[in-house]
């Protein structure tokens, strides 16, 4: 693991602690799907959004969390990258907080789109990509989608239109944790063969381990090479609840759950959090540093 | 490393207590024993809508569509055309997503389908503005032939579910996630198109549906303390509304307040206003969401924030009586 990869891992661990503490203090929220896309978000903020915050209407990088229930991860990563304070991220779901249960673009313009109704963020992403192409603006639109979300017909309408309009500037990342709300995708409404589906809709498809930063470097480099006239789908194989052993790959932790003090303590320990920091998270203030 | 056994399973929000969704789920199980044709459709939120009860009891009559509400809605129309009695279940906000399918493939086609919407209005609380639906009753009420119901407690929910399944036409019915106060005992009666007077009063009539009924009863207490006599009417049938009962109240009280966990446009308030304007006009104040979206917080906290709690209803009554 390179030095930068270690640094990225540390950032992701901090973001995981913060989102879990936020869900605990909110008394509700979706830990499973938040943890599964945290590494994807960290990679994007660490690399693609280093120069400028995404979602400037004047152009440049655009980003949408279409699986809006993973908002705690987005806010936590936003806080780690200085878009808000950690204490602000801890106001998740509270009256008057800009950190609503699902991202709201009016409260937080850098979220790019108001989401929470699955499928719509993807279409909004197609709209952004189409406008950028039309206005000859540089930059990529990256949309993170849930796998269960792909059951929405709207996703395939969006996919078809993006290929038709040759949106080479659009990247759809599927957080393929194989679980959705009540059960495994395969038990609810099977998605396979998923790669073939995207290909047959006219997309370039790349696959990756969504928790491996070196692999993410490689796959995003290819997705962002600017060579493809077709939009790119990155199928990121992930684990729901990644980082917290008792949440991993379990439908129970999809949400919306109320974490007990014990559960927060156990999950923070699992993330290697020192005891004094755990107490600080439990009290509702972010540890310094 | 923490052992999986060391950490208990999570507590799902709103799972405990006496909620309308649980009453709805149990009513479906009861009905399943009475009619062979009853089938339930879900879009990956059975645990949220209360139909996990039905899924466990009658797995062969439970159909899973995944996160695809528009498809599910029109599929229900198709199943109804082939001798089944479908119940479509999802959250209110996602019923909104499939309004056009409900219009064409269910109502326009005269299919008998029950569309049951959990998590309406502020009930989703912390999920925030994107999930809080205040437009569903307005949208569904505008569809020709669509009955719109919003029962007030678990007892009434059971009766309304039975009535909706027996009804000769499509029905849109709100259920609810949060535990609610019991208002009725087993002698309670329910009929589509009928409301019930829960408290007598001579100055003003408070007409409410869903979770607002309990709040209207509390408002009547607040008003009584001020010497204002408020009548409370439970109106679980928003379309058709109980014209006779409203006309009687218009004769016997001077003013009206309507209260709903919904936009003041197009729901109960509009139904009552249209009825009174046609039959016996009276001053009305509308309690509900104004021209705005919701935000994250607990449902009761939000009810106070948006003025749709007992204090908001009482204030509206005082204002109505000055007009
Ligand atoms: C249109 C719509 N229908 C239903 C829901 C309720 N819901 C929220 S999350 C979820 C499951 C999502 O599964 P997936 O997309 O796989 O997300 P992840 O596993 O990454 O959490 C459902 C059904 C929703 N948010 N939007
Ligand atoms: Mg998933």
C-alpha cells in the first residue's frame, strides 16, 4: 500500500466514524448503504474534486448521490474535506440542519441534486451531462447509484438516453453491494447479468473492487480518459456495512435504524477508534484533529 | 474485532407500538382467510408498510416487484383485470410517482385496486423534505372515480381496509408508520363517504383526518379552557366527503377549521370547502402544510414547527370565529 493509499484509508475511517456517530445522534438513518459507498466518495473527493468543489453550474466536475439515503456518508466525507465542520455533520436529521435525511441541493448546493426518490438522481445527471456537452464545458458528471435502485425503470430510461446522446462525459458508478432494503437483490428482483445489461444499453462497462483504492485509481483513470464517446458504467463490487464487522453483508443494517449506545461503541471500536475519542463521539462532539 | 453475536440486531424505526401500518398488515391477513382473490404487491419495503405480516402468512399471494413503483401500479391493474383483488403498497411519496399509472391502468380502466400508502406527510419525519409527501391526497382525489381515505387510528384502519376491499372501485388509502393514539373501541363503525362526530360543540367545527384527529380533540380541550365550544368531526373519507354531516355542522356551528397532515391545497380542506360552498357557506380556516416543503426532524416537532399541532388548530378556530 502506498503512502497516499494509507492516508486515504485513514480519511475513510474518519468519515466512517463520523457518519455512524451522526446516525446515532439522529436516532435514525441508513448505515449499511452509507458505509458501502464511503470509499467511492473518498476516492472522488481525494482525486477528482481536489481542485474544486463539484457542482459549479459554470462547469467542471459534477457529482450526484442518486442513492440519497447514503447522505450520512456524503456529509461525513464533505466534512472531512472541509465543506462543513464535523459538528455540522453531526446535526444530521435535526430541525434546522442543512444535513437532512436525504441531500437537498437548496440547503447544500455542493450536493448537486436533491435525491431520496431512487432513480431520479441518475436522470438529473444525464441532464447535467447533456447540458455540459451542449455548452461545450469540460468535466465529468459522476453519479453513484444503488444496485436496488437499478430496478427503477427510470434508470434504464436514463441509461438509454445517455447512450443515445453519446454522453462520454457521464460516469455511473453502481455501488454493487448485492443487498437492498428487505433482502438480497437476487431475492427481490434479480439484476444479473448486470454487465451485459449496461453493455447492451450502449455503455462502456468497467468492474472494480469498490474498497480497493489502487484499483479505483486504475478504473477511474480509464473512465475519465475522455476517449469513449459512450457513457461509462463502473460496477463497483462492495460490501454493505463495510468496515463494521457486525453490519457487513447484512440486510438488517440497511435502515432506517436507531443505533444504541452499545452499537455505536462496538462499531467505533471495530473502526479502531481510541477510547477517549469514542466518548467524545458518544457525547455528540467531534474529536479534534 | 467485535463478534457478530456481541452486538444486538438493530432497532428499526417505528417498529414498536400501535401503528396504523401494523393494523393494516393484520387486516390484510384477516381478509386473506376470507377471500381467495386477495393479492398483495410490494416494492421492497414490506417491512415499512406492514405487509410483511401478509408475506409471512400468505407467501404465495405476496408479489415482490423490487424498487419499481410505476410498474407495480400498472401490474396491479393487469392483475385486477384477471380476477384478482390487488393491494398495492408503498410509501405515499412513491404513490405520487405512479399517479399516472394509477389514473390510466386502474381508475380509467375501472379496476378494483386498493393503493395503500404508508409514511404520509410528516410521518417520515427525519427522512426529510424529499420523503415527506403532502400532495398525494390532492393528486389522487382529482382522479375520477378514485376514493380517498385517511383513517385516524388502528381500529378505524382495520375497518377501512375491509371497506376498501369490499368497495366497487379503486381506493387510495393513507396508513402510517408512527405509533398513534387509540381513539376508537371495537364498536366503532366505518363507511366510505361517512364521517363521525367525536365531540359535540356549538361555536366551531373542527374537521380532521388521519393523525390530525387526535390533535383536533386536544385543540377542542384547549378551546374549552377559553370558553370556546368546539365540535370535532373525524372525516376519514376525503373523497367522497360526508356532505350531510358537514351541512348539519354548518347549521349548528358558525365556523369551520379543517386539519390534515397534507397540503392545504387539494386535500381535506378543499373537499370540505367545496362541499360547504355548494351547500351552506361558512368561514373556514385551513390547517395543513402551506406553500412549502418539509424538512428533517421528528414528526411531533415538525407538527409544532409548521403549526399543524393542537395549538395551531386552536389558533385557527379562534381566527375562524372572528370572521
Ligand atoms: C423510488 C423509491 N422507492 C423506494 C425507496 C425506499 N428505499 C430507500 S433505500 C431502498 C433500498 C435501496 O437499495 P440499494 O439501491 O441497493 O441501496 P444500498 O444497498 O446501497 O443501500 C429503498 C427501497 C426510495 N428511496 N425510492
Ligand atoms: Mg444495494
